[in-house]
C-alpha cells in the first residue's frame, strides 16, 4: 500500500480551517454585506459571530446575520423612522431576497405600523420570506428595529 507524507504546514493550515466556526459561510456573508453596503451608501464594519455591521451616517444602523438563511436588520434611534430607513431596508432586502424593493417596502411599512399600533412585535410572512418590526417609543437608543429574511425550509 503506497504511503505519502503531508507537509506539516499544510496539516496545520487544514486543521486551523476546521476549527474556524462558520468558515464555510463567512465569504458569502461578507460578499452579501459588501453588496448591501454599496447599495445603501454604507461601509462594512465589524463582524461579530454570524453578524456583520454596516455603517451609515446618522441614526440608522444595519447588520447582516448569516445563519441557516441570511437576515438583514435595521435599527433607528429616531422617534419615527425616516423614509430613508424604509428605502434602505427595502433596497437591502431586494439584494437579499431577489424581490423588488417596491414590493418589499410597503410590507415593511405595514409591519412597522402594526408594531406601533399594537405595541408588540409584528411579523408578516410572504412567499418564502418575512418582514418583522419591533418598536420601543420610550427608548432613546433603539426606537425601531425591523428585519427581513427568507424563512428557512423545514
């Protein structure tokens, strides 16, 4: 039976890859975050586990979280989210879902209005994806949080 030796540096590199959590998912998520940041005028920030921050000027914050299915999330510290909040989240959602932003934006706005009026998290399902919003009018740091993502297959 033939035998061969694998060089130690190669073994060390392969072992290191196996120890990285989510190493196989990192690149597609990073690419997705870069696409979204470019489309909404932001820059890719820090990665924390499966989440990548997208930095924008002003009171709106974005992040992309990649698990079973990626999710894009936006938070606003404004008393009421601006038109830019909904526009940027729907633009990011178009990249994430492939659904036209013009179709996604009113659904996100409905989720926001429902969360505000019913004082609870609102969750709206569509054809394989969902939009959800949460509001906390009394907070000074996060008054609105909305997210959009594909519904993972069962």
